[in-house]
């Protein structure tokens, strides 16, 4: 047939390489999270000689190796946006998470490499940089001995062609006054922060291995909103963590109700093999986790829909993502919406717009999480 080679890569491959080869005989090779550089050589070998035999089919490298960025990158986003990885790995060791064991310790990409890659992305038409890592807020601590994210943001903002810089995966305890000032004062850095808090019960936060309590979470949220009144705060929560009582669940619901997050996602706790949480007493039954997740999402829907309705009459900048086939309607995103996880802005116009265009849009209405608008001019 047309399938010439089947190579498995990524986190699952790193963690279960031998199991994959044993249980799925069609797989020709397995490449771990730090061995992407062997992909070309591996494919050449498979295409020339067929299936690689034995342990030679498993390509794993040191999880502490320097992360790869930028090398002959193929841009898979065709909407004017591009993801830019700042670091690989994590040192936090939350009790529910396997990332440190399959992606290694935190390793920052040297700033000059990030800036070079960002410049190349701009040259390919990218106008929005989306900064990612397992954690962005401690960028540079391993290379430079201090947090360098604010300085990196200033340097990225100097790149011609880049208009928006979006910040994802910020840990609340690492959000400093300097970072908040940078978001506030650097025009290209969007007033948007993705800051997972995971829970609001101090007991559950402690069991999770998180480094903040509820009071500290409330303080950083209040500071962000005091300094940047139009800040859009996205967060994620885990419900059904081992030992979570009805009281803990009520505490979390009360927290969500009071904090009124602009964007929020909830995950039911998943028991990950090899993590401390997987061995904890008090595992929550699936129906209870499902019920609690639904309650949290219904609460957030009420908050989010009300916030969307309040947008009517405002004018906001948006990046165009595409046109709906057969209609005079374009899909776009505002500064409040990261691709794939947040809402959509529907622009009604007979004017020809191009993917990646940035225009001002007057909001005329909303539909649940999404907004509707017209070109402002």
C-alpha cells in the first residue's frame, strides 16, 4: 500500500517504547521525546531495509539534552500564528504528573536561538507568537541564573512583523511584579495569561504538590486585575483528585464563582501510572468525577456567557483565521482567545479578508462562548 513506514514518537513512545514494539508489530521504530534528531536517519533505514530489528528500533536519548528548536521547521499553522517553545521538561514534580519522567528536567532554549526562530517565523508570515513550555515563567533560570521571561518578551517585541505575543503555561507562584509590568507596558504582549491553578482547597493543593495555597492564588489574580484591568485570565482545574471531599469540591466551586475567570477548562483527574497520586488512598469513582466536572463547567458557562454578552458595543483587534465556505462570514480571534482552546469571533462582512489579517472589529453580539461582530471601519 501507500504506507511505507510507521514510526511512533512523543510522550507515549518515550514511556512505553518496548511495549509498543511488542504489542503493535506493524510499528517499524520508536523515537523518544529527545531523539527527534534521529528521525531522518531512522526513516532512511526503514525505507531502505524494512523493519529495524530488536533494540535498534528504539531511539531514546538523554532526557537532559539541550532542547531542539527551529531546525528546518515546517510551519503547520496557516492562520498567521506560530508556536514558539521556550524550554523543555519540568522541575515541579506535581504528584499527578508524569512529565518530568518522560520529558526530563527543565532546560531553557538559549535566548539567541529563540529570537532567531521567532525571526524566521515572522519571515514566514507569522504575526502572533504563542509562547509555550511545560512552564514559561521560569524561563532562563537554568541558563542565566534568574528568570529571563520579561527580558525575552521585550526582545521578541522588537521583531518586525510580529504584532501579538501570547503567553501560555504560567505558574501562579512564578508570576512576578516584573512580569506583570512587562505584560502591562509592552504593547505587543497581549493582556492575556494562561495560568493553571488546578484547585482551591489548600488540602488538595498540598496533596497535588502545588506550591501555592488559595490565599496566594487570590492575591496574584487580584494583582493582575488591579495592574491590568482588561487582562484575560485563563486557567485549568483538576476535579476528582484522590481524597477530594464534597467540602473540597464546594470550596473549588466557591472559588470559581468569586474569581470569575475569563476562560476556564476542567479535567477529571486521571490516574497516571508511576505517579505518587496514583498510589494515594481515596481514589474518586468515575461517576463522581463526571458529576463534579459538570457542575464546575455549568458554573463557568454562566460566568463566561455573561462576560461575552458584556462585550457588545466594544471594539477589539482581531486576527483573521479563515472564511466559512459559502458565507460572508470570517472566523477570527481576539486577544482574549488562544487558538484551539478559547472562543471564536465571527466577522460578518462582504469585504475580502485574508487569513492572518489584523483588523478592528465592533462586537454586535455573542453566542455562548463566541462573539459576533462587524469591521469597525
